[in-house]
C-alpha cells in the first residue's frame, strides 16, 4: 500500500512538472516582407535556441497591432515599423527601440499600368498597410517629392502587403505602397513603379526592434540573449546568401530564384544597416520633426532609444570580427 501511494505521488510530480513547462516566447513581426529577413534567419538558423530561448515567430500585420500585443504582455519583442512605437510613446506608452536594421524607407509606389506619372494619382485611391505606419510615411515622402497634397488623393488601409498587392491587381486601388518582394511581384504582373522611395535619401529607422522598458528592467539577461541571437542572424543574412534565400522562400512563398536573390541583395546587402544595428538618433529626429503636436516638439530622440543592450554586447566582444 505504501509503495502504491509513493508511486502515485511520483506520478503526480511528473505530471505537474510536465504541465508547467513554459510556453515559447512569442516574437511578433509586422509584414510578409524581406525587411523581416534578419529575424527569420535568426529563427531558422537556431540562434535564439543557442541562447537558451524557446522562440515562436508571430505575424501581426501592421504596427499598431504590434504595439497592442506588446503592451498587453502577449509578446516581449516586436520587429516592425518605428512610427507607431514613437507615437504611442509620445502618449505615455512604456515602449522603447533597442535595435534597427536599415536606415532608409525601403518602399516603392506601385501603380496600375495606365498610371505613368505621379500627377495622374490626383483623385485616385492609394493603399497603405496602416495609417500612421511606415508605408504611410513613405507615401507622405513621395507626395512631398511630387508636390502633391494629401487631400488630392484618397488613402486606403489594406492591412498588409499581400492584401495591398491583391487590391492593386484587382483594380480596387490605383496605387499602393509596397516593399520587397511585393513590389517585385507587382512589377512582374505589369504594374508600374512610380517612385523608389529609398532613393529619396531620407534617414529613417525602417525596421527597428522594440520592447518595453519594464521588460528590460526585469528581464535584462533575456533581452541581451535575444539581441545576441538576433544580431547573429543579421550577420548570417549578410554573409550566407544561399541559406538566406531558403529562409526567404519559406516565409515569403516567393518561388523564383531571381526574386529571392533580389530580396537578399536589398535586405542583406544594400539596406542591411550598420555593422552594429544601433538606433540612430538622427532618424528619430526625422520622425519627431514630421510629427505634429507639442509633445513631439518637446521630445528628444534619446527618449525613445535604449542602445545600452547593444553597447553591452559590443563591450563583451559580441561583434568582434563581424564585417558589414
């Protein structure tokens, strides 16, 4: 009888231990775009696992939804647009940018084949993923370059790049802001590139990593390990084209090697950012300068940045031997 009771106790302990295993740490990303390739490569290359992190990537279209997920505690880190993070922080949200890949607006304004000149967009419908997000900012940059007022067009939220491309192809939109590979797909489908916004030379934190300051305070070691894994993935993206193209194929579903090679050239070479992916203060200044309201005028770039994690990794030799 005693042995039987003892066996039941042991079995209960085993069941409790098994059921208490922590769920994977979910990392959110905002677009089916090559801009997410550093995160995808870090995940598929096993770099988070090497840091003792059990991670699961979660696609949440649009920056505003990413912010809600972070503030609710559902995800500790997000990889996506910077403007919604800064806007939320201006309203008092506990958010901070901890890294950035790419310092340009890597977007194209793609239009229906019959629209060859920007002036033809007046009175037309143009798609962005989310109002106030990076695609919306890219549209504003293009409109300013063309001397077209925003009131002369109608801006439609699409929710995501694939949805925007589908609406453009179906004729529901006259133009849409797309990033690779969606702009490559649009061009292959006969659409016209009105503007390569990246060529406008605007310093912009295109794809930053964000978290909450409270998470850093209470889980700094986890944040360091996450960033270490992420930057190792970024380095793999830059140096291993073949592996990176396989990862890009998995997440973007792009079937042809030519487009995958273009994606790697764009995000692994041309717009992969600085050797150490610090958030540049001048890029935040650019956003604050274009943001209306007293809060933005009074704010400083440092209010939205925490580069201390990357600095700590750098001092410990985490980037030794890495080349751009």
